[in-house]
C-alpha cells in the first residue's frame, strides 16, 4: 500500500544476493490480444504511453545534453491482480498499476538515473536534466526518431489478463481448495493465492532502437495445513509462467495440489538429519537453486568488472568435471525467467557459463560488456522503471550428464537427497552460499530411507562445482515461482538441473554430541 | 503539502463512494530519494527521484478489496477507482471485512516523535561528495583492497490517510544513511567483504564518515583467512547488530493471521511462560526518533506501547482488525513498530568472557524457519570464542534448532543495544546450540 521504502540496509548484507519465494509476484505482465506489428510509424506502445517520436527524441536530447556513452528511456506500465482464498471464500482482491519512465545516462561505468510517474513532457524533461548531472561533457548527437525492432514471440498470448475477470478465476481457486481438502482427513485448512499481471515495456535507446515487449506473468499457490494430534504441519506448492488463463488446466493444477499435500503430510514423519559434512544428492528441477547461488550470481559481470567476485580471475579455467555444462538462457518460451529483450533493449538469449567443465562467459549488461570489449549477453535487467539495470540471470540450468538417478543414489553410503526449497543466498566474494531444504530424504547404504525436513545447507561455490562427481540425464526446469533479489531489486527467474551428486557439503542438523 | 495530500486522499474516497462503495480508506504518498555511490576514487552512480502513489481500500456490499496506483492522472484515477469497486463486488461476502472502527482511532497520541530534519532537504551535491570522499579515503588506504564502494542515501517521505468514517492522519519523515562496502583480497581466489552503514532521521546524530568507514574496514579485516568451523554443540553469542534479524524470525508468526490460519507455534502461548525470563520484547511506536515510530498504524489504529513478551511470558500478539475478528482476539496492531528488548548490565566483552568457549555470530547467510513448528536452520559467519575472547574467523557453518526451544535457552543479554535498527536489541547469549561445520 505504501510506496516502496528504502529497506536495503536492513535486509541485504554486503555483496550478497538472495533468491526467495515470496507470497506474491513482484510485478510482471501480459500481451494484448493481437500480436503487435511494431514496425509501424504509429507504434501502439507509443500511443499507450501518450508519447510520440518527437517527444522521445526531445527527452533523449535533454538526457544526453552533458554527454553520454549510452542512454535509455524505459517506459513501463504494469497492471497486476491478486486474489486470496482463505477459510473457503475468496474475500480479498488486490490490484495495482505501476506506471512510469526511467531515464538513464551512462559514461564509462558512471550512471545518472532519474524517473517520473508523470509522463508529461515537462516532467520527463525535468527528470532528464536531473539524470544528466552525472556528466560534465558536451552534447552528443541523438536520434531524430527511433527505429522499432521486431517484437519477440516467446510469450504471445491470445487473451490478456485484463480480459480475465474475477468470475473466471474464482471457480479455479475453489477447485484447488476443494481438491486439496479432499486428499486427507487431517487437512484442516487450505489457502489459495492467485496472481496475474500484464506488463508493457518500451525502451528508446541513444543508438536509435525502439524495443517493445508485452510480458505476461501468472502464478497460483496453494498452502496446506494439517493436524495430527497435537502436531500441526504446513506445506505449499506453486506454479508460475509467462502464460495465459487457459494454462491453468485441471491436470496442471492437480499436480501442484498433490505436491503441496505430499510435502505437508510427509513432514509428520520427517526428522532432522545429522549435522555436518556429507554427500548431498540434489533432485532434478528445483535443485537448480544450487546453480543460481553457487555460480550464477558470481558470474554476473558487475561483480567481476569490479573484481569483487570469487570468479573474477577464472575465465578459461577448469572449474568442474567435463560432464558439467551450466547455461543461462532467456529465450525459453513461456518460462517465468524468459525475456524477448532485456531491460536495456538488447536481444536476450543463451549464455554458456560453464562448458564441459571450463568457465566460459559472464553475464553482461552494457556497462560491463563495454569494459570487457565484447557484446552484451542481453542480461541487463531491472525490477521496474524505478531502477537502473544490472546483470541478472533469467533461466539458469545444467545440461544432462552421463549418469542416471539410480546410479547416483546407489553411490551414496551415508548422505541426503534434497528435493524442495524455500530460499537461498550467496556471499559473492567469499563464494559461500546456502539454500534451505524444506523436504528431502536420508540415503543409507545406497538406498532412500527416512524423510527429512528444515535444514540449511552451506557450501563454497567453486569448491562445490569441483565436487559435482555425478550428473544424471533427467534435467528439467522447475515450474515454481522463483524471484531473485539483488541490491534491492527483485526479478522473476527460472532454474533447473538434472539429478546431481555433490560429494561433500555442510548440512545443518541436530543432535550434535 | 500535507493538506494538499489529504485533499487528494479525500477525493479518492469520494470517488469510491460515488462508484458505490459503502466505506473506503485512501492514502497518498510522496517521496524524494537521492543516492550517491562512489567507487575507487570516482562518482559511480547518482540517482535522484521523486515518486508518488495512491492506495485505496474499498468496502462494498459486505465485500473488500485493496488497490494501488502510481498513475494519478485525474481522468484515469476516476476509472481506476470505479473498476476497484467493480472488482470488490465480484468477490464473496465476508462479515469480518469491515472498515477500521472509530473507537480504534480515537485517542491518537500527539507526542512529538521528531522524525523530520529540515536540513535533509538542503543537503548539497558537494556535501554528499565530501561524505563519499571521506568514506573512500579510509577504505582505499590498504594494500589488500580490491574495491570499495561508498554510499550516501538521503530523502524524505510524506503521506496522508483518510477514511469514510472519519479517520484522517498525516505522516512525514526524513532519512540520511551513509557507509562503505569493502572487498579485500584473501586466500586464493577468495575475497573478504563486509560493510557498515549508519543512518537516522537527523544528520546531526550520525558519526563522522571516516569513523564509519574505519568500522567497515575493521569488520572486513576480521574476515580474512576465515575457515569452516567445527560441528559442535556450544554456546552462541549473537552480536547486537544481527540480533534483530533473529528476533524478527522469532516473531514472524506471532500474529493473528498466522494463528487463525493454523500456521503459528505461538497459537497457544499467550499467557504462558514460553521463553527464558531474560527475554522481554516491547513493541514501542512512540520512541523519539525511532526508525519505525508512528502515531497510528496502517489500519489507522492509534499507537500504543504493547508488551509482546515480558520475562519470558507471552503477553500479546500482533492482531489486526480482520484476523482479530476472525480469531476472536482484540486488535492490538497488525504491523510491528519499534521493538525494544530488555538489556543486561554486561558489555559484549564481558559476555564473551563469561561464555569462555563457543561461537560468536556476526552475520547470517540464508536459512529459514518453519512458522508452524518453529524449526529453523541458518547459515552463519563469525568467530570462535576461545578462552573468553574473540578467536579465529569462521564461516560456511549452519546453526539448527527450534526457535521456541532456542529462546528458552537465552542465558544472558548485553548492554550494547545496536542503534541503527527498528529492533533495539543487545547481544544475546544462548546455551547448547547445534552448529554444523567440519
């Protein structure tokens, strides 16, 4: 309800970055009914924001009046909707509109930034003058007009979320509640949280590009609370994607519901594992959190151009076994982390970070790419018009390896399997990272034995990469609604992995003697 | 300016009523925020913004919804509010959704909280640069420095809130923070990094920038050559600077929403001696210059001092009007303000000396807790406590247990309250904690 306050100091430690599953989406968006042919003079996005070529050119000229290497105008309009079902009824809705333009001027690694929610020429010019103050040089040549690039088609939808009424979502939420409750007599409460959003982005750049993108996002979450005797347990599951309403099929929802119920009920039998170092098997899918924390953040080039990442001097070096290949890829259709263009207007695509065990490429935005003398990797992202972009991940995963899941389990004499997660964090310079395991299993004598719960796991990025001794052939992306936080900015991401064995990690546990 | 905001908020409430709402409440916010970041001898980032937004809560035909927008164009605002009312009508009725009753916003305190420093608006570019340079000078004056970023963050915010049943209030505050984040070359490819920032509503209360940077430097120097510590059951001393985060986890489910939803280990604890008698936590919204001080909460409930835990006995939970009605609990406030912990009479050094051997935690890394059961597991960094003194730096360790059990083993609290937080906690000493490491 209140405007976002400056809370970075209390929440994020130095040089650290966090991935979490918050209760709600932090914003995102959708596509209008027709695919936009953006190469028209009367760009529908320009009409949407009430801006024409001349106004954009005038603001760009003011923004770069004291010099610039690069500069951009980032127009954004996001309409989001949330619904809450608790105690059998949907009695709370929330909707939000976030609209504004961010103005950025960059000289070398220096950035001037301002934004305004008031899209009048006078307000935009005032913000442009404020942002331009970082520079002290002379006026640069600016475009008279901006050339629209072709729209991407990674998440085109036929029905925008704006056209899906509460009356359509209500029965789906009721279905989720009813189905979950029917699964076990011990289930006392079921809560369902719905989130969808339509986001429109238009980026005008100093080199004359006009990039537009419609970004849909939706997520359904179910929370299950069950009671046996004096003991209560809660579990949840969610699914999220850049999708439209019809994606939430009964089958897909039922899979989510069964996962939430299973995760909840197993906790009545689950124990805390013993504490200390042991082999850790990461189940396929959500365990991609390992890659996000152990290597992904450390490969973001803002840290590396400053020399503050543990990976700063490792490009070209062997960091893992030859069967380990780790990729960040934005052009995977409809994934939560997917992007047609990044938030600097560069085409987003595939970056191989580790290829056959060799460290290959960082994730670059324009500032770091210029410093390294290479093309940007399309990894410049921002939470909204209120923030300047920085290198971020999109969909991060490991490719298939030569082993099987069964071989991996059979290879462990005494260790654990990690299956579901709530959050993770990394210390960029030291390389220490953690993730919190909500559900998992003990492995004893090559066999899966008792269920476990609620343990934090901690390791060191480069050391853990070296200790990936087996990689199975069952890679998949997780469909959960992951959100990554860095320097106070949240962006949606995806992650995935095949079943892998890390030969040694430190497992939080109890019953220490 | 506040009068102007109040007028705008009233207008939004009128729009909602005109569109068919039975009751409505609205808030308008405005803020200005300036960021200066300075790295390795040069200005790296300047961000200077003004922002605005409207939030509105709608009650119609026994139904409820809330909405917010940054688009205050009068024409579009009118359609936004009528759409908000239409969305509300599409929901299911809920007898517990009611506008905050008048008696809860009666007797609002008017004590001066002193949250505004008029000189913040006049901070010059030269002043911010001077702070940056003073911070940077200390941080870069070391052979192992790879990179150091100095930051200055200042600004102001104001808001006005009104409701259709007579609530009206305004808030205003300023802030100024600065500090440094430093990365040093460590063993192999490792970098040691840490930071220290100070802040407040008033510039005059801040320590010298060079002192702040020196603290950041001492913190990161103490991290050099850190190694994984042992798997051990030992005493844990939590530094006051990071105790607030642990208190936040403890209190996470201490509210009517979690209790009513069956997701709180606090459900049966009111009136019980649930924790060590060393634990006292008071929610105090009326602290002069407190980081979360206020005259009313986000529902308009008049601020008052609320004991949460006294001598280990649970006195109150955080109860908002909706979940309070649903759970049959009288409302206190649904959102925390400042949290004051009882202090002891010993310094950190005396606590460490009394403990003798154990682990001194100076920061957390990830981890989580289950609100329903209180089970937790957290990553930590810190130092071994050896012979009553701060020993070798350790990291890559976890601490694991149950929050209720942990706080029943709170053995000592210090006198060293960390001031730059809305949780005013001293250092905390716990007995018999499970650490995992080597």
